[in-house]
């Protein structure tokens, strides 16, 4: 092995290691950070729909801790994802919540939604994990 090959292998190993940390699947901690930055003002720190701006909004923000209870005890990942992402089938001209999907479409990860691996924006994959983790039994 010559010096060039050795240097190339070391560089490739460093690149592979760096990409492993960037390519990890987002988890609830990532989702909690996204939620704190983008959602607390309306949905509140605990996701109960009681954020500082909630009183000024119509319709009122959803209590995100009861999504599973309102869906027969199962977290409605597909419905939550489509609403957060900005489902074109919904009337978003009248909605208060911003659509997050269009600005996130470049960085996708596979998330199992209703048994199907679905390309999902990285930030929203973490947010879904976080929202599922804050569900209360109804």
C-alpha cells in the first residue's frame, strides 16, 4: 500500500464516519427540538394546545397529546404527517398552521407509516416520534 492509497483510505473512512452521524434516523429528541422551535407558541410546551398565541387563534390549536385517544388508541401517523406536511387535499387557505413540507422536501428518511416505508422529511420524522411519545391514555 502506498502513501496515496493509505491517505485515500483514511479520508474515505473519515467521510463514511461523518456521513453515519448525519444519516442517523431522527428520534423523539430531534422532534422535541423541532417542536420547541416551531410549535410551542401555539400548541404549548406540553402540546396541549395552550401556547401563548392559542387564545388569539381560530380554530384553537389541537391538543396534540390526545391524537391517539381520538383514533381508537393508535397514533394516527399518516394523518398527522399529512396535516403537518401540508396535505393538498385539505383546505390550507383557511388553516392557521403553516405548511412545513415544501421547505423540507430535500432531506428525506424512510419512516414506516401504516406498514409502508414512506419517504419523510427528516425534521418531520423526528416530530412524529416526539408526538407519539407525548400521547396520554384517553
